[in-house]
C-alpha cells in the first residue's frame, strides 16, 4: 500500500476513456503524473464554480 500523503484522500473515479487519454497526454506535457493532472483540473473546476456561485464552506467533520 502506498504511503499516505497529508491533506489528500484516496478515491476512485470513473472517467471517459478519451478524456483520460487526453489528460494523460497533457500531464506528460506538463511534467505531472496523471493523478496530479486530474487533481489540478478538478481544482480549476472548483475555483471556476466558486467564482460564479460563491465560496463553498466546508464543515470540520466533512
């Protein structure tokens, strides 16, 4: 089992195969691994959502 990375959770997602392959290519170009690239894209999506809809509050026990 890989070592736990602080402030990260392990999760499993299902993703369209073409989107995954394109993301993998982008990750290679950006010198990231595929998981880091997916995390980066999710972060950008959350930031865009919050910009349009306001900050999402997170409760301590979530």
